[in-house]
């Protein structure tokens, strides 16, 4: 009876047994797909980069970790599944300083630590010096900035090969200047073998990395207000006091990232020593990246080389974690 008393439209709706959908319900149903598309679009856009990252980095990393548990030598390259399972024996040999493999790896580790610390320190010092000098306005500043960035823009192999020619004992320009013109040495020293090889690789690495530090620090200096320097000058602060009290404290966030990046890049650097010295680096310049390469591709012991690579990865992860904890505590205390 109630349905017959309603108009025709109401009778049909009552016959279906449901109330008409509200305007709010229609609005929610219409906006739901739009929200899903809006939320899913960023993930869809980064999906190709994520897949390439998996293929280029993570997949070889997982394969390398698996290889470190095998006795994978040249006899099993055609059939990896036939390589005997080694367990942790490759790791035990690598960290055993009483064995020849462990001693050579530990020596390479110490050389790499010294090389990295010296290179990062000198690259940062040259970078901050160049960035501070380039803040002033003078004629030819743009040309100097471009010249400072040439080593960073130059391809690695081209730059390091050029240095290898410059450091030749008999025909190199370095010995020609130091011995023939300045008379600093009685005889021509060897720069690519012996004790001087460490100096050579440090010089070339500093030449490669200091323009990056210069570029980052120069960008950081652009964000420091000039009013702070004017106020400190009115208070009687000189150039050195402004550097200690204004420039370096405000550059602390930039320096924290810069030092970490330079440390990781320098510690892992393979191109510079490989191009400079070849497959077999001198003992005084036996960096760990080339040492792992020799253990894998010269002696054909890929299991041992993979174990060394995993240990190197763990060390760098530990250093990064400790560095981030220390810098975050200093930032919170400040």
C-alpha cells in the first residue's frame, strides 16, 4: 500500500528494494579511482629506474655474495653448479693475517686507508680554498671557475692516461721540470714504481676529486647570506675569524655529505690505479680495489675475490653507519 501512494518514480524505486544513492556516495565512488591513479603514478614512473637498479646493482651483488661461498676457480667457470661449496673458508682465508692471502689483503687495506684519508683531506682543502677565493668579484672569475672544473669534466681514462705519460721517468714532463729545469733531484726518479708510486696515485686522485669538492662547496657558499659577513666585519672580525665563525659552521651540513661521498668514491676507486699502473699495481700503491681485481681475474679465484668484495662492502656499510650516527648526534646537540 505504501508503494502505491508514491509517485511513479518512487514506486519503481521501492520495487527494487533499495534507496537511491546519495550525492556523497556518488562523489566518493567517482573520486576513488582518481586518488588511486594519483597515488600510484609516482611509483609507476620510478618503476623503470627501480628495475634497472635491480639489474645493474642488486642482482650482481646477490650473485657475488653467492659466489663467495663457492670454490669457484677457472676449472668451474663453464659450470658454476659443479663448484664445491666452501662455506666460510674464503672469508677465513681473507681475514687470516698469518696466511699469505690475508697478509697481502691487510697490507692493501692499510694502504687504501692512508690513500683515502690523504686524498679526501687534500681534495677538501683545495676545494674550500678555491670556493672561498671564487666568492669575490674580480676580472676573469668565470674563466678560472671553468678551468677549475676541467679535471672533473674530463673523462677519467683520458685524464689518467695523460698523467701516466707525464710521470714517465725518461720522457715525462714531471721529471723534465723537476730534474732538468729546477734541479731538485740528482737523477730522474721513478714515479710509477717503488715508493713514489703512492705519491703518484695520491696526486692524480686529488687532481680528479678536488674540482667536485670545489663545486659542492661553492654552491654551499652561495646560500650563506652576505649580511652575516657584513655584520661580522662591523664587529671587527677579520677574514680568518669569518672563516671559522661564519663560513665553516654554516657549511657543516654540506661538508658532512661531501666528506662521506668523497670517502666512499676514493676508497672504491678502481679506474685511477688501474689505468695508471696496469693490472699489477706496485706494492706501495696496492689499493684494495685493484687487489680484489687481481685476486679474481689474475689468479682466477673468483670465490676468494667475491669474499673480499663482500668484506669491503661490510666495512663501507659500517663506516657509513658510524659516520651518520656521529654526525646526526652533533647536529642534534647543535
